């Protein structure tokens, strides 16, 4: 069973990141743990990290804290990220930078500046993006399975590197002109001035960070997208939109998961047989780039709130491998 799933990772470089995406409540955390357990069971060293602030990973695996890696099984590790830490750190960083650029801000309470920055458009998404960049930078694991926030927020997070790269190019051009003019004016006045500029350095650092992250996300060798949905109209609609979005981004999506699939007899008794069949057909006929795996996970009698409960699902998985 695990070998069928691992076929999608034949050309993967390690460390390799799997981004698990989907509508809130469809079982992204369950699938992330399941995939992590399968990969760990095949001898890979795996980290399952959750950026989802519903904190289900912490609950399901009984983690003792947040923002730190804990071993939960042989070869399997987990970390629940609390984005609030990065929000505070990033806010403090930007307030310090603003104080350096505009000394007048020092008379303002720093906490008020941080609070103002935290509510700026795109700030929370950048905090998530920097946590994601840290996960990509980890070298101690073969696979890093990332449980992402719900679809809309994840779209904004993954769109940022391209947008930031564009704006940083413009800002770098502008800042380089300012630095050059200052240097020319200083030399004309007979003043020795260094060409080094802290703002220019900061812009260059950010440009490098976001360019490298975008390159890694678009690389089939470094990233795999996994899309999770339940066989219902809205989750399937979001799953197909996610597949389109990742295609436009150039981010490889190679795993599509139908979670909580009801047995036909139960679906018929509940009057949802036709709806389930129609939505399963949509998911299973969705086209991935190149090699693709489609998984069907049956409805569990109880929500799998533990590692062992998730492992119990493995034996009942149905896997279809395409493009082998």
C-alpha cells in the first residue's frame, strides 16, 4: 500500500515538502498524519507540521507544546505551529526597522507601532510565509508534511512570494537610485560616504528569501501538493479550484484525496448516494500534471483523534496511481 503511494515521490529530492490543502473541516490534519505514518513506516524520517490554527494536530497527537518538534513514533515527528509567535516577532522586527528609518517614531510607544503593523494588509500571511520558509529550510527530515490553513488563507499565503518579488524589484531600483544620489552628493561636497545601506541590504535579504521559496515551491523535486476533500459539492468545488490555482502557480499537485467516503449501503440509506457518487467522479477524473495518486479514505465510525486511530485507516485505503 505504501509503495503505491510512494510512486508519486520517485523523482523527489530530500528534504521534500508536501503541502496538504483543502477546505476547513475536510480532514487535512488526518491525512497529513496518515501520510506521515506511511512515509515513516517505509523508513523515511518525517515531520508533520501544522500551520492550521485550529490546532487539531496538537490535540490528535497529544503534543506537549507548540512551536517545537516532538517525536511521536518511530521515524515520525510532529510540530504544531502557533503563528502568534511569528506575528509578534515580525511586528517587532518591522517596528525596529521603522524606528531606524524614521527616528521620530521613537517618541511613539513601540507597542502601538507593533499593533498598527499587525493589522496591515498581508501581514498575517507574511508571518505564515516565513514559517513555511523555515520548514523548507529544515535539513534533518526526508519529508515534511505541512497541514495548511483553510483554502482562502492558503491561496493568499502561496501567492505572496510572486507579488513580493515584483514589488521588491521596484523598491530595490528606487532605493539604489536614492543611495547613488546620496553618494554623488556626498562626494561633490567632499564627504566620504559608504555605499553600504541598511535598507538596501534588508530589501535584498527579503528578495532572496521570497525568490528562493518560490523556486522551491514550484520544483517537482522539492514540493508536492496534496488536495483533500470530502465527497460533497462545496469541498469538491474548492478542491478543483485549488488544483486550478496550483496549476497557474506552477506548483505541482500530485495527490488528490477523497476523505470520509461512506459505504454505498450507508450512503443510499442516508439519501446521499447520488451526491457522493457524482462528487467522487469529479475528484477521480481531475487531471494532475504527470504522475498522480488518487486516494479514497473511508468514513471512520469515530473521528480519528489519535495516531493509532489514523493508522487503523491505512488498511482500508483505496489507491489509484495514474501516469506511472
